[in-house]
C-alpha cells in the first residue's frame, strides 16, 4: 500500500487560542507552585523531612529549569518551622592562647554579650586610670616608698654612727657612698692623712676597711629591698585592679548567671586583668623602676596603641549572629572556595612578621548556615581546590574545624590558631547537571554516603488542555514577576507552540524557564516597538524570528554554498546510488538542518560494506554500527542461503568533519539498494531515519530542523510539488514545523512522508514496487527487491566462477609440477 503524505494538521500541533477564556494573562491567578516536577518535589520534601545523617540533596537537571528556585523555596518553607539556630562566639583561652574556645548562646544573646564586653573594655580604660590616680592609691604607694627609704636611711644612719665613733664619716659622692676620715667635723685632705703618725694612720685605715665591709653588705641587701618593693607594688596594683575590675565583673556575672560558661570566662577575665594590669597600664620600658605612671601616661597607654593588643583579648568575636533572623537560615554561597565554606584565620603584618588573634577568625558559609540550609553550585564547588574535600570532612565529622588552606597544602608554616571545632548540623543541596551527579556517584564512593537523596529535575511536561491552562498561568506569573506586558490568548498559544518545538515533541511542553522568560522579555520589547498594550502572537513570532536571525549566519553560509553549487546537492531528477541525507548542526543554542549527498558503489566482493568515513576516522562508533547493520540486513534478506558476494562503499560526499549517529543509515541503505539494483532514486526527496536488521525505520532526533533544512534549499530553487522528506513514522508525534513549511504542504508544494519500513521508502524513492517474497524467499523479477536479489545472485555466481577458475588454475599448476618432478626422477635413473 503506497505511503500517504502527512496532512498539514499533522505537521504542527497547534494551540487553539479560543480554549482560553481570558482577555489577557493579567486576569489569571498567580502560579505559586512549580509545574512539571513531581518527582523532584517529592525527593526534596523527603530530604527535608528526614533528619538523619547523610540525607543531603543533589538536585540535578538541565540548566534553566528552576532547580535553585525550587530548592530555595522548599528550604525556606521548612526553615520557617525550624527553631532558631544558636549564636556562636570565639573567646580567648587565657591558658592556651593559640586555641580559642567556642561559645554557644541563644539567638540574639551573642550580640548582647559582645556589646557588654565592649562596654567592659571601655569602662576598664576609664576605671583603671582613676583607680591608680586616686588619693588612696597614691598614699599607699607613698607608704611603700617611704618604707623602703626608711629602711635604707636606718641602715645608713647606723653606719654613720659607727663612723663618728672612730673619727670617720660616710659621704655621698657622684660615684656613690664613700668613707673618709674627719677632724673637728671636717674631712681630712689626703696630704694631712699622709702626714699623720703611722700608728694613727694605720688605725684609721683599719676602721675604714671595717666600715667599707659593712657598707658593701648594706649595698648587697639593697636589690633585695628593691625587689620587695616591686612585689609590694605589684600586690598593691593587683589589689587595686581587683577592686576596680571586681565591680564591673560582678555586674556581668549577675546578668549572665544562667550561662555557666560565660561566668567562668568572666572569672578568667578578671584574673587576667589583675595579672596583667602592669602590661595594660604601663607605657614605656617595662623594665624600668616599677612605679606606675601618672594620669597622662596611663590614659595615653589605654587610649592609644600601648595596651590595645592586650585589651583585644577581652573582646568577643561574634562569629554567627542570628539576632535579626526570624527562622532557620537558608544560605546560597555563590563562590564556594575552601575559605568561603569553612572560614579563615586572617593575619596582620607587624614589623615584617605575620600575627593573628582570635578576633581575626572569620566565618564561612557553613557557619552561617549551621542549624539551617545551604545551597551550593556543584560545578563551582568541584572547580575550587580542596573545597570538596573540606566539605566532605565537615559533613563526615559533623564539626566545623578551622584550617588554613595554605597549611592544608603545606605551603605555609607560621604560628597560627587552632580554634575549637563547632558542632555542625545542617542540610545541604548541591545543584548541577546530570552528568556531574552520575560521575560523582561513580568515582567518589564517599559522596553516596553524604548525598543520599537525588532530586531529578525534568526538562519537559505532558501537553494537554489542563497543562496548557497551567502554562498560561505560568506565563502570566512570569510576566508579572518581571514587570512585562500581559499576553493575549494568541500570544500565549504561540509561546506554548514554541515550547513544544523546544523539546521537539508536539505532546510535550518545555519547562526550561530561562528560555521561556527570555522569549517573554523579547516579545515584550517588540510589543513596545509596535505600540501594543498587550503581547500578541505577532510579537512572539517577531521575537522568535529575531532570535533566529541573530544566530543563523553559519546556516546562511551553508545554504549559500549549496546555491552556488560549491556543495553539490541535487533537488530534481534521478540518480543511481545517490540520495540526499539530512544532518543537524548545533552551534550554541541554535540548531539547523542541512542536506548531505550520500553515494554508494557496488561490485563483486566478499560481502563487505566499506564505510569510508570510518576508514579515515571521520565516522563515530554509532555511525559505524549503523553501517554494519546494513550488511546484516542485506545478507539476511537477499543471501540467506548463499554467501553475500558484495563489496560496497558508502560515503558522505564533501564531508570534511566528523560524522556521528545512525540517523542516515536508512538513506545509506536506500543508496545501496539503488546501486545494487541499478535503479535511480528521486533527488527531489531527502531521507532521515535509522534502520534495524529487519528493515524497520526507527525514530531519530532533530526531525524538525532536518525537514526545514531541506525545505529551505528546495524553496530557494523553486518548489514544484515533487519535493519532500521521508521521516520515520514514529517521529510524526514530534513534528512542530515552521508555518511556511506547513503552508507549502497545504498548497501541495512540499510533502512529508511517514515511513515504517525500508520497502515503503524505496517504493517512494524509485516508483517501483518493493515486492514480497514467495514461499521460497524469491522476489518477483520486476520488483526492486527482485532486482536486488538477482544482481546479488549474479555477484555470487561470478564470485563462484572466479573461485572455480582459481581452483582449476591451482590444480593445473600442481599437475605441471608433478610431471616435471617425475621427468627429473626418470632422468636421474638413466
């Protein structure tokens, strides 16, 4: 039965605007739910609901389908019912300064504690100077000094009394204390001393030596007395500092009495202030005489940089502040580097050296999302060094341990901090393409334990009257959200038709929202240019035409090569072993079809079909598979009881790049059958479709682009009613052809034929019946299959004749050799 060309209505699944009962999309209710993703939504709800370790999410699907929006919306809905997470602070550990300790506080309490400690430091700067400038402190300090002076004077007075009894005096000189003889209260000059009688001079020298020894003993005791003075001053300073700080600390301890860790920290702060009061208040060389400075020095040290580094240790590093948070956090980290995820310790340069303290610990996205939800882009995460491994360590240990990236890689060796780890509890969603998910599951076994939930996003949904109405609401919602003009029913219908075209299926709709949103934006622009208040079908078509025009320069160049016959494509007449195949080219987001000439040559051989593309390594494995199927088809149909004695070659003429896919295998088979039967094929027809070993034509991709590619060439040369394309019957449901193609079909100038079997196609291409085999598997001679079978039989006979001739020649050679051998033996006997 001859194949009937498709009707115009079958070439494009139109959307009837009259089914919509609204004037514009502005009248429609806003669509709040995501459409077309029931599987992904169920997976997300499950992952959010289960509170077990490792049930994090990998949401995968094509770009632009709203993965991030749906994941964020799901997380935000769950976060609204979750408890507020805690605040986290880092505080100085005075016993181990290199290991700050983490403090967990209720939400909002962290900023309050931070401000209280800042006020404490400010009050400390005021209280300490007042304390050490007070009259009480000065009096007590004076008492300590006078005690030392009295002690020194008493010892010196005793020494002077002894000296007077032996006519000696203790004198103060620029070089220190000295002992000299006196007479009548006057110091004796050296000349007078030398003129004394020897006995008296010797007596004075002995007394001077005795007193000198006592003076040395007194001077030896002097450092001990000064040390006692310093200890007394230190005790006094600590006593006064304890009094000064005690009141401030008691107020804080009363306020935070319910928080035992804060109370213990405040005690440690008080002890540290008392212990380091000299460092806090002293300005200048700490080794100088231990006398605390007066008001100017103390205030300068506290208000300037003298004690700032010391006072920093009493501050609070509020790492995570949830004071203004109304629900559990939902965080999206756009730049998931190692430090942006896990936090970092910053450094300051001082006198050529790097230094740090706990105040320079900075949080990462995991800290901010702790107790809530974190969203990451998988591709960006995998591209950052160490980020993926760091994230896995944190999830496995359920702890946030601060590490320097340089130290992890052993690039840096310097003094740093080792902050106490913070417990980690959150839900993470990775967003990525399907191949990233499958590669990760295949090559990283640990990821399976950490991301147990796969949320698979689809890029299309079923198309029916209900879904079209939902789509209209979606279009209206997108227009409202992006502040665009509303669409009338015609504009909505045109968008729906293009949505089906995007997925190459008249029974499906695309849900890749980024492309639909772009189309609405551009249609809104053209509506504005035309002065329309609403977007019409004309505006949408204009936007689509403009998109194509911006992208189809290469397509125009390809078509120009065909028009100028640089690339040879026949669209009229008939040729043996030559046919127009169809291919799709993809450049970025723009795809188009282009015809290619396929030729076949046959001769007697060993049953091989030579794929020239494969031989020169231009054919991919799938294309090569399709060619091998042709050999199987020919052998099983035409040479089931004899050897296939055929040698054939197939080639895509003027093809200079790689060829992949099996969508041309039916065209290659038609060319082979034509060459074998020596029957010409109509060049006004082009063919696409793969074929199996039984001659069944199978569906292929890009059917719309392929038909339109051949149509454009034929239209430019002039349509005469004979042009058309043969497509697999199973691809009819995928047709969403351009309006001009449908119009040409309606006018009878172009045709699209649905083909189920090779026999149907070959009849159309040759005008000769394919023929059916009889009981013995023989085809009628006047059919195309009969011609093929007869030609192959002749090939087989020729091949058999060649073999017989070769066998006869071999036998004659052997007989000739045997005769020569016998003659030689007889001659030897003679």
